[in-house]
């Protein structure tokens, strides 16, 4: 493509004469200007009105994407910075690498477009060699998170932050280098198999512009830096070699996350032209439907959490330190697996998971609803390709997720075909790993969707959105009996816990910290009893941003995390799992934040992984109990004023707190819900067959053709949707919860085979919903 900027695509068929230049990488974090204002043409680097100085990573939704109202800014914004480069060395290539630009990006250098990309979560690169000027260059990036029919996600229960929210890097390489162009991959892949203790590493390299006599040299070193294997082959467009490591040290997850270093070098005349190092964990694994997950032959039930990539006040513009802190909190919890939902996450975080030994489920944002636009499916395939190509070398990743709750938007032959194509693509790109998907709770047990991927998981919220806690084990056992040949797990389960609310009598829907803890006590127990569940993932490790939510008096946030969104407060439910999963001795007194008590006696609950706990009241031993994980001390007396409670166990392990005796219950502990949940029997007295069709719709009144986000602004209409959704799904669906479904028509949320399940008399019920809405003028 010949442009005023030069031949961008072919970008110079350089010869191999001249100076050899090793790879250099520079992170472009400072010196950026940002604006939301419309810009004509391509902006220059001119600080002025409407422009602000920012550092990258950056998102423009750090605040409005978390404050509620479903009104965060979605549109086009500009970033601009100056690049001052040393004199270009002949025979070198210069690339820009963007690790994440949400959701669509156009990249301009000195006014010339050098790249464009769609998709918020994959990296992309641009070869800018031909567009560079000597001295100062102006880099301008247009980033746009406007909703589009051809980009996933289409709809989901989280904020779609916009911005250059991951690092931007400048990469300079010799014209002969490991490939940088193919889906922004590393240019070298490493996989391995194990046979009688010997690991055989399959190393594949793609070399750009090699010359006769060039060689690819691969050396493997252990964690002590000692070389254990090496091989050399002539350089070519594609090079493949196998190297053996006798008595290989295996990557055994969190127990022993041992990593070898595989260093691949391009050599010319005994000099290194290009070089990259890849950390590699040698492991084998299998899924047994009757027994569970095995890592290197050892039964290893995968028990852990899910994670979204955002923080309070920062949005998704996270630092390396943020990623490390998140992983260390999960390690402290005792988790051994992480579901990285619902999209490709930072390579930095995958790196940390490799080193800490977490087993990772990585997925693409094919979530909630399929858009029939063929371009959307191509985006899905593109995002799957980016995820696998860019993340192939991570030892932690064992499964590729192709979708999440995709039946919320309804079922269709096209959806099944698209899912099958995604599954086949994942296997083609990576035959070494398994595929999986997360089903919405209403997916029938005998659905053909359950036979698409290698393994399977379900998202269930019995005991929160509907049903009781005990329905979880009933459902799991029934599915296991129906499908004894299928490995399946729980990809999501959880409930809201807001640390302001407390009670002695926790109930579903009260948002109290005590109910969340009680729920997770139950779930942890039933999961322990079922090691054949290949993996279970709490939803969620951290509270996260969802600007459309308004739950429990907290706007813009999903509060199901075990830890608050700022990572500062660990909820009691965190310690439930720490008691079950952690090998580090621990003890924790629950309900510390329920400090004001209007009774003479209280019940004190203690979580610990020790066999015995002793409780003391104001320095006097109250009692000692033996239990598994949860120790309940009843009739603990409170004295006037403050009473000091101390729990001890093991060798010097202790935790303490104080409770204040007050005259009356403290009102702020109780959440008063301004809206009722929908009724589940709304259709019971309605002859839906007599309602008639929905052929005639008055556009001046509300109807099922209107957008959910508009309908729920009218209280009477919102109540109709709440009642209809609750009655069809069997769950208590508040009108405020429908906000996350806002960008679709009412009829779509009641689609056949969708989130409501297989509803009897669906057409008649939908006609009745429309009839009731048509009574309300806009």
C-alpha cells in the first residue's frame, strides 16, 4: 500500500548488510495529551484548552464508569504525544505496540494512518519504520468505545471502559527478527510433553527477513540459570526443533510453580541479531468426569475465584503493581485457579499467574448476546485468535473459554454454528489445551450447547437471585447423574455483600455481610464434598464497576466480591475460603464491623483452618471448640460499654475485636429497599391465550419493541418488566437489575431459549407484557 507515509505494509525489503541492532523496548507512559473534544483531521502536539496531560495507561471512565446511572461517556477521544528518536540505524525496523485500546483505535504518525484495530482486549502492533521522520515525530491515537454491532462485548454486567488502558511501547529490532506482525504474537512458541520423566519441548519460531548463514539458537536454563538443553538450526521463515530435558522439574501449580527459561536467539557471524526469553512450565493434565482434575497425575481440585481488571477510582488502567497485588491477595486466600473474566487480560497478569502457579481460564468477551451481524462473528474469531496467539506461552493457562452466558440473548442455529466454529478455531490454533464455556443458569441440562466444548461450567446463583442455597447441590448432583461422562464445574456463584449492613438473622436479599458469609460457608462445604467438580470459581474476587447497577444502595458497582473494589477491606466471606483452602495457619473473628449490639448475649463466629479454637471474653476463657473451618460460640455475654473478644488457636495464633453494647439496634445496619422484587406469580390469573397477538403497536405508548433502558425509567413500566421477568425465570428480578440489559429491546430479554429458560406459552405471555406496557403513554 503506497501512501505519503511510505510502503507501510511491505515496509522496506531491507538487505541484511550493515549494522546489527539488538531489540530495544521503550515504554511510552509520560508526555501524553488527552481530549474528549472533537478534532478535525489529526491533532498536533499543542497543549491548550480542552487538552489535559495524562499518563498511559489511562481510561476516561475511571470515575463515571463506577458512579451509577448507566451514563458513562462512550465516544471518541484523542491521545497525542511526541516521539523523539535517535538517528535511525540502517537495517532496523521500528514498531509501536498497544497492549490494549478500548474499544476501537486508529493510529497516526505525523498525520499518516499507520494502523487501526477493533477489540478492547487484545494487543496490536504497527510497523512505523517508513513513517518515521528524523528527530521529532507526532503520534496521535484516536480511541473510541462507542457501542458497535461488530465488536464484542455487546452487552454485559460490567463497565466497558474506554482508553489507552494498557502500556504503549516502542520496539526497535533488526530487519531480521522474530516475527512481530502475526496478531501481535511473540514470534516463538513453546509447548511440551512428558514421557517417563523426560520433557520434550517443541519450540517453533517464525523469523522475518533471514539471510543465508543466519541461525536460530535455543537454550533452556533452569531456575538456577544452569543450561539443561540447547539446539541450533538454520534460520528460515519457520523453524521447529525439539529439545529434551531428562528428569524434568514439573510445574505443579501453586504447590511448586517451577519455570524453565527458554531463550531463542537469531545469530549471524556469532553475534545476536534478535533474542527473546520465554518462561515455560512443564506440565501434563487431564479431566476425569468421575474424579475431577489431575495435574501431573495428582488429583488437584481447582478451587478459586474470578477476576475483573478494574479498581476503584482507576477503572481498568492498572499498573504492574496492581496486577501483582491482586494475585497476591488470591494467593493469600488459598485459591489455586483464576477465571479471568470476561475477556483477554493483561500479559503482565498472566505472567504473574505463571510464577505463582495459578491454573487460569482465559476467555473472550462473547457474552450475553450474539449479534447476528456477520462482522460481529468475524470479530469473535479475531479476538479468539489474538487471545491464543498472544497468550500461548503461559504455563498457567489450561483452558480457552469461548463464551459466557451467551444464551441470555436467546438461542438459534446461527449461535450454535458460531460456537462450534469458535471451538474448532481454538483447537486448530492450540491442540494442547481444552476448550470450555460458561452457561447461564437457565440453560437446559440436555441442551446441545453442553456438548460443544471439551469441558463445561455453569453460572448458578441459587440462594441469591432465586431458589435456596440448597438448590446448588441438588442441581449439581442431578446434572452429574444425567451426564456422568462430562467434566463440569461452577464458573460463577456468589451473592452481594455490603460491609455496611449487618444482622443476627441473615436472609437472602438483605445485602448483609453476614448473609454473604453464610452463603459461602454453605458453598465451600458442598464444593469440598464434590472433588469431581473440575473447577469452581467464586464470583467475584473483588467488587467491580458496572455503571448500570444500583444494588443495596450502592450505585455503579457489583458487590459480590470477597474483597472491596479498592482492595482495602477483606469481607468475612474471604476468610471462609481462606479457612478451607489456605495451608497457612489462620484465624478470624467474623462480624467485626457489626460492632454495636443491642442484646445481652451474642453469637460469635470464628473462621479457622485449625482443629480447635478457644474464645475469651475480657480476658476470661469462655470456651473451646473443635470444628471444621467454622466455630460458633453461642450465648457470649456482653458487658456494659465495650467487651473485648479474643479467639486463639494453634501456636500463638489469635484474633481479637470489641463489641459495644447499645440500647437500641443501630438503624444503618439494615438496608431498606426502596423497590420491591418482582413477583413470581404474575401470570397465574391471566389467560394468556386470550390476549391475542402483538401485530398492532401504538408508538406513542410503551411496548416490547422499546429499549429496556428507556422502559425502566418509568416506574409503572419498570414494575411490569420486573414482574414478567421474575415470573418467567423463577428468580426475583428487580427493575434496577434490568439496567444491565438496557441496550436491547424488551422482546429480546424474553427470547426463546434465553435467560428466562424454556418458558411455557411464551408468545402469549409476551403479548400480555406488551398489552400492559401499551397502557402507559410515553
